[in-house]
């Protein structure tokens, strides 16, 4: 599906900033807003960081982007939305990797006590040291 169709499918107007941000996110990874803004600016004449925030929140609400915010990190956005995947985060350098659901569909983990809630998501973050941080000598 083209980016234009993705936007129209979700009831969003097609605008150049939205297309630029979708294109940046399609490059993969988990990106900070400033990084997305810098890359979008290389595709558009000029766009404010506030406009990028607005685009990202519209895309997130529409299910075209996902926002994650591991403890100690800035908010990060990715285009892999809607599959409830999880993340592994490096304690040393903050590197992030995607981890597929371990068991089945969301919420994929059942709480031992649901307190009467209908549970629809389990946000799981695996913490550890990435390969390059493991190779660094201890300071
Ligand atoms: Zn690391
Ligand atoms: Zn991810
Ligand atoms: Zn899962």
C-alpha cells in the first residue's frame, strides 16, 4: 500500500509532512522526534518540530506509528504498530531491538490478578547489555 493510501485508509488527509514522516519511519528503527524532524527536513523545504510532533501524534492515533518510551529514554517512534511486539533495551547505550510476542496475540501475558479489568496489552521491556557493550572493558 502506498503512503497516500495508508493515510486515506485511516481517514487522514494526505499532507506533505505526513508523507515525509511516514517515509522516515519506513526506514525502520526507533527514532527520536529530533531525528525524525531532521530527516523530514531533508525531504521538505521546512517543517517545525512542533509540526512533526503533531504529525506523529496523528499517525499514532491512527495506528500508523507506535510510540515507546523506555525508562530513561526520550519518546521513540517506529512504524511497526499494531502487533504488540516488545523491546529489548541496552542498559549501557540505549540500543533497542524488536522482540516478537513470546506467546500468541495481545496481551500475550495474563496477569495473575486482573482486578476486574479487561486487559488488552502487556508492555514488556527486556533490559540487558547489547553485544558491543558486553565487549567494552569495565570502567
Ligand atoms: Zn549497548
Ligand atoms: Zn519496536
Ligand atoms: Zn507479546
